């Protein structure tokens, strides 16, 4: 009976296609999986967090076990602003949330009515796409290349949408070690994007879970940093930073910086949906930063991941046919393969099951009815070196068979 009462949105909401795909390979014994997106448990700061959790609960129980403020723990906010080096940003320009997923959802709840446009890179992070779809957003895609979001294509898209009388609410982008492609937006492209957004008066949502997972090369300043430093603007970019990939997704912790009025409205949504983020993980993270653990911890994470990325790139070049193009990221958790137009990642996925290898077909990272099929995403952080070697060898064989 209850099903009859479901709202239209609930009735038509898609379940996670990625979860279903992963479930379809669960019973394959000896499967080598490049499908996941989980951080490696070896990077979790177990000892330090155990100590800090015990101390925090023992010493600050009347604060941390109590309901917290909807805008977040003031001590964590202070530590975050110090960590990121913003001395002119005030706590009311900052909101702590239970993960980036919540922050992205609150921003969309604050801005998007059914039919309003959110512009995204294609492909993009599925978790955000399904949230946008559930809110009835009209998701419009812009391609990305080796330098990130194609700003010329963006300009054309905006012109076309404005001519059609569409309301564009914001541009959603993942500039660092993009999920799923691993691409990092160049500095030049970042500036072009900000200049365009300022001129067109379209806000940007910068989703940043991966920038601190940089294993080599020069860091590129975030869009928020560039807008702040070079354009004296803290309104055009709203930046969400997640602790999921650098401390542990189980903490459910992220923070978002941006326009004061927007942050205040997002906080109102948080109050309704969640009351407040977890007080214990907020205070523990504040102590983690305050005691200076973060730098060494990030170095450990990056030292851990670097050889796995190197192994994946080496095995890709050794075993995959020369007609496969792939991204060569300097961090993050993923690489991405472009297949020839005639080859489908979805068909390859089915074939790969027989070889006990899995990955996520690229089509899963596009909004409904805008799918492209000639790509796939590989995660390199969850397999052993031997599994990467064997898995990529098998993938090479499957591709040659497929092409034949
Ligand atoms: C681009 C992107 N945004 C957001 C998230 C979700 O982050 P959180 O665990 O903080 O909700 C992920 C997780 O994989 C991601 O890749």
C-alpha cells in the first residue's frame, strides 16, 4: 500500500547503477576489481584518530555528545581557515556538512527549482548527477579535454540556453583529479572559467575531494583561491572540500566556503535535514589539524598511492592496444580510458566478467539519455600490484578479441 503513496520523484528515482554493477560481480571468485572508488584503508590514520577520539570523548563529553550548532563546530571552522590560509574569510562564509554529498545537495536545494539548469562536465560524478536529477534539474553537459572543462563549449552552451529562456543556476565542476576521468584543470582554463562566470554572472560549485591527493607535480590553485586572490571575489565560487578521501569517508565530514547569504540558506537546510553534522568527528578533526598531524598524514597517503598509480600507468601502456587513449593523472584515485567509437565500455564490462576483471563503464557517468559509451574508469587504489598487472593484461586481451 505504501508504494501508492510515494511521490513522483521517489517513484521515478534511479537506484545507484554503480552499486548494481558492483553487485553483479560480487559472486565472481578471484575477481580483480578496478570498479570501486574507496580510499585505501591503509591510509586511515588509525592510531592518531583512536587517541583523539578517546581524549575528546573523555575531556569534552558535555560538548561533543550534545547537539551541535547547525553551522558547524566553531573550533573546527577556526582550524580550517588556518589550515587553508584564509585570514580574511569569516566563519559565516563557512559551513561544515556531513560529507560533500550533503553540501552539494543543500546548495541545490537552495538554488534549483524543477526545470532550472545545472551545467556539468560530461562525464561527471554520478552521486551529484543523481541528486540533481532527483531535484528535477535540467542537467546540461559540456565536454572536458586534457585541460579540463572546455570553456568555449561552455560559452556556446550558455548562449544557446539563454536564447531558449532557460534559467542557469550554476556550473558544477571537479577541477582536481576529476572523478571519473582523473583530469586536472589547467591554471589558464581556471582563469578563463572564472572570468566567464563573472561576466555571465553564473556561480560555480567547485567540488574538491581530491586536490590534496597529489603524488607529484605542482599543485594548481583552486578556483576559490584564484577568485579570492586575483579577483578579490569570494562569491562567484562555492568550494566544497571533503575529508572522505584524506581521513576516511566514515567520518562523514566536509566543509563549504562561499557567499554568506548562500551559506546561511544552506545552513537552514542542514538544520531541517540533519540538525548538525557529527560533533565528535568535527572536534576530533579540529584537534587533528590543531596538533599539526595533517601534513605528515597527507605525505603518508601520497607515498602510499604513488606506486599504485605508477603501476597502473605502466601496465596500461604495456598491455593495452595502441589505439586506446588514457589520462595520466598525477594524483586522485582514477584513470580513464577512451575507447574507439565502435567499442562500448558496457559490452566490454560483460566480457571482462569472464576474465574476472571489473571496472565502471564510462556511460554510467553521464546524465540519463546523454550517455556516451566508448570509455571506462579504472580505480588503482584498491588492488595489489600483482592484481593490477594481471587485470590490465586480461583487459588488453579482451580488447584485442573485441576489436577482432
Ligand atoms: C567528485 C566527488 N564529489 C563528492 C564525493 C562524495 O564525497 P563525500 O564522501 O564527502 O560525500 C565523491 C566521492 O567519491 C566524489 O568523487
